[in-house]
C-alpha cells in the first residue's frame, strides 16, 4: 500500500460495485497502474445473498493489485462501510509509511518493538492520520443491476463527504460513475470538492443502465488524480468500441 505522495496527502480510490466487470480492460491491471501512480485502490462489494465467487475473486484481485482493502456489505450498510473503509485505508497507509521508516532507521519491524513503544506509535498513527490531507475518488457502479440500489448509494457518497469534515486535515472527494453516457466507459460527475450540497446536486443527474466497465473507470480515476493526464498513452480514451470486452462476451445487464 502506497498512496502517500510528496505533497503530504493520502490519495485513495474506492470502487463501489455489485457485479463483475464485463467491459474494457482487466480491472486488476488497471488497479496495478493506479498503485504505480501512488494511489491506493480499495473495493467495496455490494453483496446479494450467497454472493458470486467470480465477483468475490475479482474484488479481491483488484484490491490486492491496488495495494488496498476490501469490504463486502449490503446496500443498507453501505454508508457506514464506505466511511469506515476510507478512514481505515488512510490509517493503514500511514502505518506502512512509519513501518518502512522504522526498518530503514532501526532495522526492525514495528511488531518487534516493546509494547509501550508500539502503543505510542499507534497513538501517533491515529492522530496523524486525522491531520494529513486526503483526496479520495469514489468510482460508483451505475450499471443496470444497481437500479434499485443507486439512490441509497448516491446518498452514501454525500454522507461520506459530510463525515470527513470532522477530520482536521483537508478532505476532498471526487466522483466517477461507470458506465458513462452513450459509448463512454465512465463519467466524471464531480472533481475534487468539499461541498456536499454541490455533490448532491451533481449526483442527482445520475441514472442506471448498461454494463460494468470497472477497468476503464479505474484508469479514469488515475487521470483525474494526475491532474487530467492519462495513465498511459493507450488510456487517453475510455470508450467502448466494437464490443471490446474484458472476460468472455460483452453483457449488458
């Protein structure tokens, strides 16, 4: 897990989805690109009863490639899950930075220190994690299967931004939906903002439908985090063309 850059901010991408990707590049490969660009990619799977093994595997592969965390939740509990994961990812990022420094300075892992020192370091991590600036992109699945879940999911994004105002560090989120409109694989709904009312109004324009181009959405997040520069020359457009699909055949739910 990286996600902490030279400007002193934590950079996160949280993908919220209820199904396996079926359009565009392999999302785990896209998450790996994001990690190389200094972002942490975590995933929240909205799980129906039972759960699909292929979906669960993909969620875990994306988070592993992106150096992030995974959570599974019902749509009813999505709000508290996304708030918890955002803070947990930030804290984990700081923890890993400090662990690397300890290895460099002392040649020791934090787990090998005396309990009293570990407790002090844990307190510092919790305090500093609340002070550091945070930029978080939410990539929200708006495919056809999200139709009955979308209004709740949109409210959760606004509630997340409200909850982040309790942090001492500057906290801003951006929102991407996938798929986008027409043939676009994804759509930037909002750039980085701390204005929850403006975010609410922008999300009100979002509807559901189409397939699940998770990989293109992750690449678009890289571009957004990188001030509009594409993740790679091949990623300058995130357009679904001629049935290009990840997996077997293209499915529109």
